[in-house]
């Protein structure tokens, strides 16, 4: 057996081969594309938390809120598409790869799965805020809005908890990558 053939065999058994590396790189590229979208979405969500502080007129606040919700929904859709593209590449890398590369793809998919769950919660939060903004002009007392306020608080807590778990999973994958020289 030639040295080149032996090296190829060794790479495919130990590392996962060139196609696995390409798939992992595709996933990394997609996740890099997602970073500005995620940051924009997080900024829009923060602005929604401070809604009602910029304008004196309720009508202006409602318009701003609806505009922020619509922009955030666009980010959610774009992020979901990007995350699913990364997940598809990682699933193929996990399936086709061997050894450390397959394990790394698996760890990245776990972190990405949690990130998708955070995205689901962000989408739920936006739906609740949108409904709240629709009902707000017709509410005669705060108790009529309590359901929405409690729902927003609950989903905010869940987003924070899930985001923390996602960050820990991503750190675990990154540590694995560094420890194994991938």
C-alpha cells in the first residue's frame, strides 16, 4: 500500500476525512453568518423591554412596538433558516465522519439544538408582545393585561435559562475541538 493511500485511510478512520471537514466548515460558516442576525435580534428584544420610554404618546409607542416586533420576526425567520442549514451540514458530518470529527459535530449539533429552542422561545415572546400590543388600546385596567405580562415574564426567564444552557453546550464543543486539535 502506498504512503498516500495509507494517509488517506488514516485520515478517514481517525479524523473523518476531507468531506467531513468541509461539512463542519459549512456549518461554521453558517453560524458565523448568524452572529450579526442574532445580535440584531437580541438588540430588538432589549428595545422591546424598554418600550414606552421613548415616546409620550401611546399611539407612537404602539407603532414603535409593532415595528420592532416585525423586524424581530424577520430576524427569527432568517436565523432559523441559517441554523437549519448549519444543522443539516453537522448532521451529515456526524453521520459520515468518524472519531473526533463525528463527536465534535455531535456536540455542535447539541448546542445548536438548544439555540433553536431559544429561537422558538424568542418567537413565542414576540407573539405574546404582538398580542399584548393589539389588546393594549382596549384594556381598561391593568388586570386585563396580567396574562400577557406574566407570559412575557415566564418566557423571558425560559429564554435566559435556555440561552445559558446553549452557551455551556457551545463551550463544551469548543473545548472538545481545542483539546483534540481539530
